[in-house]
C-alpha cells in the first residue's frame, strides 16, 4: 500500500526537499496522475529501505519548481512530466522541450493527460 | 560470375537493428550467434556497418523516432539486399499495436521480404529465416525486382 | 578554450543490441559532457494500461523488457495482489523466487558476455553465452519457454514444479557452477580486463546517493542496498547478504554481477530445499481499488511501480520507474572526463536496458 505519505503544499516543496537532501535521502522518482482540473504529484524518496512520499496537487496552469538544485538527477523524471503530462516545470537546467522520450513525429501530445490535451484542442487518443 | 551469387548465399553479412519493442528478439538474435546455435557456421557475420551488410534483421515495433533510423540504414545498404522482420512486433506491432507512438509493422517503413512472427522468436526459427533470406539473396531475378520496387510509404 | 566537437554515439552501434544515443561533447579525446537522447524504443505502455483490462496488462508488463520479463510480471502480480488483498500460497512464493533468480542469472550472464564483447574479448563473450544457454535450458524446462514465459500470474503461478523438474534444476545448477568457476577468474584477474575496467567510470559513494544510483551500480560503489531484503516472495525466509564492492569503478560493478551469479545459484538451492507442498494458484475475483507502491530488485536494480486503480476494469495509473532510468544521471556523471574509446564500456557498466527505460 501507499504508506509514509506527507501532504505538503506546492510552495513548501523546495524547502522540504532541501531538508531531505541534507538527511541523505535518495530521490526515486516523481509520479503525476491527471485528476479533475489538474494533476496529483507524488515525489518518492527513500532512505535505505524506508520510503517517504511527498504529495500535493496542482492546477493545469500552475508551474512546479524544479528540484534539480538539490537532486540533479531529478531532470529525468521532470522531463518525463513535461513529455507525458505537459506539466510546466520552472528553472529546469536540462530541458528537452517535450522531446525527451516522445519525438516530434509522435501524433499525440501529452498522452497521459488526455483531458488536458482535449481542452487545448490537440489530437486525443481514441477510447 | 556464378561464384558471386554462390558467395552471397554462403556468406551473407548481417545488420541488426532493434527498432523498439521489448528486446527479447534482439537477445535471441545474439543468442543465435553464440556457440550453442552458432549462426556463424553458415558464413554469416554480424556487422555494424550498413554498407557492408546484405541482410537487414529488424526486431521490435517501429516507433516514431526509430522508423527514420531504420529507413536510413536500409537506404545505405547496397543491392542486393534482403529485409527480415523478426518477431511479431516487427511484423504487425504485436501487443503494442494500439500504442500511440507506433507504425504497425516494419513493412510500413521499409520493404520486408521475410516475416517471422513469434514472441519471442526462437533462435532455431531465426536461423531458418536467415537461411531462407540467404537463398533469396542469390536469386538474381528477385534482386532486380527489389531494385524496381515502388517506394514504400514514408511513415515514421 | 579548446575546440569542442560533438559526436553522436548511437543509436545503431555494434556494442549495444538496443538503440540509445549519446551526444558526446569532446575536447580532443576527452569527453566533457554527454547528453542522452532517448525515444528510439518508446511504445507507450503506461497509456496502453489505462485502456486494457487489468488482467491483460500482466502480459504487457511481461513485454516491457525481454531480459527481465519475469521480474516485471512478478512486480505487477504482487502489486495487484496487494490491492485486492490476495494471499498467495507459500509454494507459489517459492516458485516465484526460483524463477526470479533464474531470470537474474541469465540477465547477468548476458551482461557479462556483452561486457567481454565491448572489451574485445570475443572468446570470453562466447564462453559466457554458452553458460547462459544452460540457464535458458532450465528456464525452458521449468517454465515452458525461453523469454516470454507467462509463468507468474495474479494469485500465484501457472505452473508447478514436480520432483523430476527439481532434480533437473539441481543437476543443471552444478553444470552452471562449474562453468562459472571457469569464467570467474578471467573476470577477476585477467590483466586485459583489469586494464580496461579498473579506475574507469568512477562513481563515489556520495555521488551514487546524490545521483540516485540503484542495483549493482550502487552496490559497486559500496552501498549495501538490495530490495530483496524487503522480503517479498520467499526472500524473507532465505538468508542472504547483498554483494557489495567498494572500488567504485567499472571493475567493482562487474565483480558485483559476477558474484551475484553464485549468490543466485545458492538462493535457488535453498529455495528448492525449503519448497513447501500445496497449491500454487488461488482464484481471483473482483477488481483492484486503491493505491500501491511496489519495489522489487531487478537484475539492474530497484524497480518501482506505482499503481492506482479505481475499481474499473483497467488501471487509472501505472507508473513504471525502471532501474536504468535511475542509473542514467550517474552514467552521465561517469562519462565526463573519460576517453572516447572507454565510453562504450562505461555505458555498458551500468547494464543499460533501453526497452525498460522508454517503456
């Protein structure tokens, strides 16, 4: 089950992550799920075998700060968020501009956020 | 000139490109080269250079980005050449058929001569397909057909 | 400033069976920066899972990667079982462990062969893959197929092992151990291999933590982390310690993998000795609901699944974080400062699995 969840707000993210970096936590990944009106974000950290998950929600138009100052490796999952969900990340040092895994020839944009894609008028996947 | 065609049949060089998919067929292709199956006893050699190769082995489903690379490799190979699609993903897209990023089958990008559907293709089946491909390579009539074949759809 | 050159390395390259591209920025022969370019194998599995039936997604999970197919079905089945509250019979747990370890053996042997090939040691490559065929024979005999076995399912396993199969396994394990005993000294002592790997691709322990290294890449840098210690399947009942090396280079990572082969053989023997009797499959009814995180140890490191289901026939979200994705930032770090000719070997030293990365 999903345990050790700490609910935070978007504005507290950088501060909390800085503390975790100081305590030698490892960043495992970042997961985004499309919910009504926006995205649900979970940042997975671990110290040894114990996990810690930071969770908050954002609206479609809101921007998330990049955590690369504390965890450089976060550029990989953050570029994935841009690719698959179209989430805006502020101050991303290595920015693939939505071409990290998807290519310019991919017929759909933001495949894991179909509602956002439908709202913006780009081609949507058949159900 | 008969020896040329015979030499082609007895020692075709292979170029392998994995276009996507799960890697299983790619690994089985390499396994076919190693001691238990020993593809090299038929004079076949795995080369990394498309200009040296006679047979193009395609494994995996062709996606938006790799289709261009595949097309590029195919065009660099000199005539005569044979394309073998190994695995169900290379034939039709397989389990990923409905994916948003795929072309359903390698034949949408390059002309395919031989289809080997399997998930994953066994080394014995790969050897069988490659021997058949070597036979095709020696057929001059077929070679001419290949040269005049219509350009396939420029998908991917 | 010296003149800089950009060399595209890949996507088609003899060293890799899979396509990945690195844009290497060079100053003469030294790499100053590397930018990975992905997307040559992307299929969109996470999206397909939101359309397909959750029982059919099991087969999709198996086809994320052809090398660690067993691991993906294991992780997916365990995640769904946790969501639905299914208790798997103990015999099935042991069988899963045996098959997972066979999968690890063939994956590590595959990597050892490819590494020998990258070094240019062709005969060692052939010998390692000869030993790998012994493992594949065991897999085929007990699971029915070489790569896509479909032996692990939601609620247990689809096959059972009989006394005859167990005897076959033990017999073949002995063969394999002999072959590995012949191969091991070459990997650990051969001057050619040492010259190419010792001190190449350095990753300090602090960097490994900061950059999120997992699996043998982390264990080669002295981090004793192994998800099998979480005790999923039957690992909790089999006593073992993670293999750790402290040399922090390609040599250390290589030794971790070679030693883990012996560890896997021991684990399979222990599991066969302890194999409990009984059923191997329980009936599964209903649909999953809730959220779950599943972490298991793949041959390449920690695999992380996040599943969210809303009681529908398909999943709401299936996030797959594979080990190679985590090991990419450490790889970029290791390549910096290396010579161009060492790049293929350093890239291989994290055991890249691009099919996993791009899903």
